[in-house]
């Protein structure tokens, strides 16, 4: 029998779908083909896998090799399938134990030298594997701390393809190689912003506490330098701390954006997009792979819109549906993704007349009112 199987995870938004990676060897003209709706990055995995196997000292099959990603009607994207494709390929030639390969989920990108490179979305992928009943997952060394946040799963961190092969019974020497590290990110999670730092502004502080207690949205108005942004940035500090499941949701979203996730943070997130942000930047999108927008990154936390009247009207109107339902549905020609978006909205305006105009704009967003008409209403007031 020249067929071997292993498992990987395809992400659609924050939802993970188990993908069976099956490889087959035949006596036809030598070649390497990946089928099952792969994208461009996944289609190029054939050359990465071939070079990684050779440079790791593993025997690459020299016959016709076909790798199928099942279910075939589910789009697969990204380089996180490289490791599973390589493992299934090596198992067809008998270099790896097929029973061990079949019961393990493999996630990671391969370099040409055989080292494993970190990929985004490891946390939701491991969580999906745990829900599907898998108990063992192999991930790149840089993603180990993130993967271990999911309870009930044995996480094995590997530096190279040779190390993974040895774990499945291969007889190959493991070369000493430095693990590929995650890109450096500024860690703002430990920034302490305490409401006790605010001097004066008693009415604004009381309003902030009321909004935090009742989960109300807020609109702040006042002259420049009055402390509106200072107050808004301290709202997450008085919100209820996230539970373990809620912190896991927030960390999964951060993982999708490519941030380094090493622990679960109980502090609600705070997102403050620039007023030039488009509707797609707020709600998310993408042509091939769905990316979370600002409202998704603010899930379980605060979305702060500074200089709100400067935002595009289409971007503000796009907030109505997620504010009502707590989710955002992104539908494109090639995929449909659903993201959670339960956030507390805080908007900021400088002049009171702009505030009144913005209130009417939010109250009747379907009215046929152009931007120039809104400006004329402001001048009359």
C-alpha cells in the first residue's frame, strides 16, 4: 500500500476545519502535484517540501506523488500545510510510521534548509484539533507557547523536519540548528492605565464608570486637551476581566493577525483605528484569505473612534450590523467567514454642533443625506 494520511487545519476566520492530507505514490511519470483547492502559497509547497526533505537527509520518493487535501471543496490557504504535506509524503515511502502519522496534527511552514518556520493562527488551529478529538499536535518551536494555551492537547515543538521525522520513527541524524524566531512585536499588554490617575473630570469619570458597569456605548465631546482620549484609554481597566474562555477568544484573534501570543491576557483589548481607515479596515476582509478588522480585534473590549466626524460615512454605517448582532459576516467570491465582534464603542467629537449632527446621522443611517448636506446642517446650527 503506497498511501499515507495525516492531518492539518484550514482556518476560515476564527473557525478551524480539519483537513485530511493523504499522499499516494504511483509508477507513472515522476512528479509532485497537490490537489484539493490549494492557493498559490500552498501550491508552491511542492518545491519547498522536496528541498527540505533532501537537505534534512531524508529520502524523497522518486515516483509520481499526488497529495490530496480533503475535503476537496474547502479552500485551503497559506504555508501552514507544508509540514503535513512533507510528513504524509515521507510516510508513503515507509520512512515514517503510518500509525503515528495518522494520529497527529501537523502545523508549520518549511524552509529550504528543513527548519520549521512559525505561522499565524496556530492557537485557533490547535483549538479546532482539540475539539475534533486529537490529543497530539506538532508545531514549530516559535509557536509552542501559543499552542500550549489550549488545554488537553500534547504539544510537541520541533525545530526542523528531521526532528519531526525522528519523532515518527525515522532513522536520520538531527543537525544542530537555531530555531526560527517570531517577528518582534511591541508588547503593549502590560501598559498600566489607571482611572485613578485622572485629576478632576468628576462627571466624565462617573459617566465612564456607568458605561463600564452597564456595557453602554459612549460619546465624548469637548475642546482639544480636555482629556477625552485619556479617559477613553482607561475604560478597559475598569471593565470586568476576561474569563479564561473569553481570553482564549481574544488570543485566537491576535494569533490570526500574526501577533506573538505567549499567554492569556485578562485585560479587555483596546483598538483605536485612525480616522482615515476604510470600511474594510474596520470590518475586515481580503481577496483570498479573510483578515480580521478593527472591530474584530476589539472583540470583548473597546473600539475607540477618535475624530469620529472625519471617518468615512460608509465606514460608520458598516458598524450598525455588528453592533446589533455581535458578529461580522465577510462574504467573497471564494470564501465566507464569520468573526465575533462584541465590543463597546466609544466615539469622540470636538465641537458640540458636530455631535448633534453625528447623533442624527447614527439614528437614521438609511436616510438619503449626503456629506455636504450634513455639513450644511452643522453650519445652520
